[in-house]
């Protein structure tokens, strides 16, 4: 049986493409979550600076008409009917949070491309990525209220980080589906792109990040994460060491030499 989630490598391997591929609904079940754990482990390995031919950006996309209809509710049914339901649920949430956290902690840019309906677990994974691109007709929802649940893969807190607590509560309390344009206004979606040619446009966006200054991108991720979690002054405290370390990178040295010798925008980065 084909894995519901797999990684392919685009062109020269600089871009790792995670593909959710279990149409028509791309539902998440235990096997799907296990596959995501394996994918997350592989991404940690292939984006490590010491990995030969490392991947320098990650793109998540889905096959089929929709991105995902969410979680197979039979999974929750089995947990709810068990005598140790609370313990089993807690163990599941720990597993799933580690997937999102692994994506967030990757030292390279991560992009989620949503071409259609994106519900629950898929939306929460998207919120764990650096950039969320959406097609014009895409829509999103954390609809866990229909089974008496709150989103438990990190969605509430990551929505609050992007859109603020009031919008996060509204989106989750209502359980409604929200258009890409609405979530772009709320700073949840980074960019809305045309439906026509969306998949290739998203790939091209991710490719541009993959050939950029990888070490500088990693420094940016670290500073932004520090500011969000610990405050701006904590990021200020970290900045001198984080930014200074870039002067030991081949990318900065070569880019500075290229700027001085050839003018801006002509440097080629190798991710070193």
C-alpha cells in the first residue's frame, strides 16, 4: 500500500516536497499520523547542515480535489470508548505536536500550499509552516466542535500567534469554513494566488527560497521564534551571536564579494 504521505525531491534536491496523497479526502488516521512522523524524521535529517546535498527548503502539497477533509473520526471513536481514553488521547496529542514542532524547528524555510478545502489536522500542519500559500478558491476550518473537541495539534496557539487571540477564538468557536481571502486579511494566510497555475506557482515560490541564503534564513527563523516566544528584547539579546555567525558562512562571504564585484542580486548561494 502506498504511504499516505511521502517526500519527493525537486530538481537538484534543494527542495523537499512533502505530498499528502490519499484522495479523495486525504483523511488523517493512525497510519497517516505514523507516516507524518516518519516524514518529519526524514526532514530533520535531510535539512541538517551536515547532510550531503541537504534540502534547503520544504514544500507541503496535496493530491486530489481537496487538501484534506480532516481526521478520520473513527480514530476518536476508538479512543473515546476505551477505558483509558484520557491517557490515550494525551499520548496522541504529544505525538502530533511533535510533528508540528519538528516542522517549525527545521533550519530551512517551510511552505504549505493549499489548493482547496483544508480542515483540522492539515490546517494545523499548515500553521506550523513558515509560509502559507492559498489558491483563491481554497478554504480553511478548524471544525473540531462538531465532535466536542478543541483543535489539539497546536492550532489554537498558532492561530493566536498569527491572527491574535480574538480571531483564534472566533474561528474555533464557530467551526466555520473561512475563505483564503479572509484569512489573508487576518494574517493567517501569507499570500493568495490564482487558482490557475497554483501548483506550479507555489513550487516556484518554494524554489526561490531553496536557492536563497540558507544560513541567513535559519538565523531569521531563530530570531522570529525567539521574539514570539520570549519577547523582542530576548531576540535582541540573541541577535549579535546569531547574526555574527553568518560571517563564517561561505554564502555570506561569496555574496559580499559578488555584491562588491558584480553588483547586487547576482550571488549564487550554496547553503553553506
